[in-house]
């Protein structure tokens, strides 16, 4: 059995973490086992499940710049203590040039994976950009969730080489096929009868643009009291968003579900999925929403590569909250749900096909480097 070492910040319900867990649940664990290095010692959302599946979890300190020497020494010590690893698959880009370089010197095959198209703005974003620039020269293989995410992190030249691969953010598509019975059961669980539900899934972080989403919902609610906003997820900015909803008199009409394990079922409830993100790679949640057949209104900052079905409507972020609300109301006029399963599979967003490719890739690169 080959043990693959995945590097992540945490093991919560973020896009990269959810993607890796989709692989992990479906890969042949008799042949390939995943272990994880994370940048926290806290117990995370997926920690218990990983252990049940046979995975191990290790911790290194979060990189601050001031602990540069300590960070390097921790990684060196880790590889000396764990010579069993032949492949490291890095999803944390800000320090990938550090830990992948060390791994390479220790004889590991190195993979860097791009999941985004922006670091945000400000000094912190600039520092991250400087730190991650050498990745294109450090990693043996370059992965990205889309062509644009690859070019953003690795550059156009690197993405034209034979070691670059686009690995789509695949899901277990069968779980998301629309089911009227589940829709009714979930609405009953939340005590929601015939109201219209606007849904959003994502961590409460600045890039998800929750503040603007509340402004949009305010316009919708002013025009129709029978509309509900369901915010699925958690994060540091949640208290701020809760306060804004209260201040605008929307507290009774906004549902904060927290982190949930029943995302496929919750999507059955939703009438329109809204994603006004400031930037994204290829959001897994948008793939999930399309797989459930729900209509989606998204920002133009989200790459067109994620448009799998005809259920997507892109709106410029420069448009007002009123413009966004009107677009959502237009989509609410189409209450029917489509079975998009065959389309998801055809566009290679089903996890079974992705895992088969990934499994073959891991095995082949190890066999081609059998002197390790």
C-alpha cells in the first residue's frame, strides 16, 4: 500500500478539504492510503472520519514568517521520522515552496495543487504571492482545478508543459440528483412550508461576500416576505453577518445552519443558489448545486469553466444589490428542477472517474521512480 501525504491548512469543510475527502472516500484504500499534515493541532471537522478510514493526521505550526527556521526544522524532522512517504501532495500554496523543496531533497515526488485564482488584496496577499512564486520550479507535478487556476499560480509557460494537469473539482454526483421526497422532508425539518429559499454554501470569509449577499436579500425580502435566506457554513465573519441581518430586520428570515454533513439534502430545499464571491477557483459548492438541478446566480469573478449546465446566470459584481435581486427573482420564475446527472458525468465532474485517474497517476509515478 502506498501512503500519500496531503498538506492542508485545516480539515474543515472548505473547498480543497471537501475535494480531497471526496477522493479519499472513493479511492481503493487497499492500494492507496491518505495521510495528512495540517497547520493546526485542533480537532477539525473531518478528523474523526479520516481516522475511521485509516488515515493519520500530523501537525506543523502555522507559518508566520517569524517562525521560518522553526517551520523548516519541523518539516525536516517530520520526513526523517517518516521515511515511508514517496509522494507529497500540497494544497497549501503560501508555504509550498518551502515544504515541497524539503520533501524533494528527502527523495519524495512532489505535487502542488492550485485551488484558487486570487490571494485577495493588501500586503498579506502580496507576501503570499512572493512566497508562492517559486512553486512552479519546485514541484515535480502541477495540478489545478481549472486552466485559469493553474495559470494564476504557476504561469502560462509552466502550464504548457507535460507535468501540468487539470483535475476537476469532482463530486459524488449520484448523491445530488433531485428528489422531491427529500425536499419535502427537509422543509418539514426546518419548519418551512411553501416559502422561497435562497441558498448559499461557504465559509464566512471576506471572499465569499456575505455582506453583499445580505444587501441583496434585503431587497428581495422588501418585495416578498415569504422568502428565506439559508446560509450553510461557518467562519470568523459569521457574528458580523448575523449582526447585519439583525440590524436590517432580517433575523427571522435568515437561517444560519452552521457546518452540515447533509449538503446533498439541503440543496434539494433551495430554489435559487447564490454565490456573489469576490474570487474563486472552481467552487465545489457550485458543482454540487448544478448536480442538484437548482438554478444559480453567481458573480462574474467566478470562472466560466465551472458552467457545466444551463442553470447558471453570471452577474457583474459592479451591479447593485437591486440588480442582483431582480436577477434572482427572474430565476425564481422557473420552479422546475432538472436531472443533470448525465451532464455532470459527461463534463468529468463525477468523482468516480476522477479517482480512477488519480489512483492510476499515483501508482504510475511511484513505479516510474521505483528506486526511491
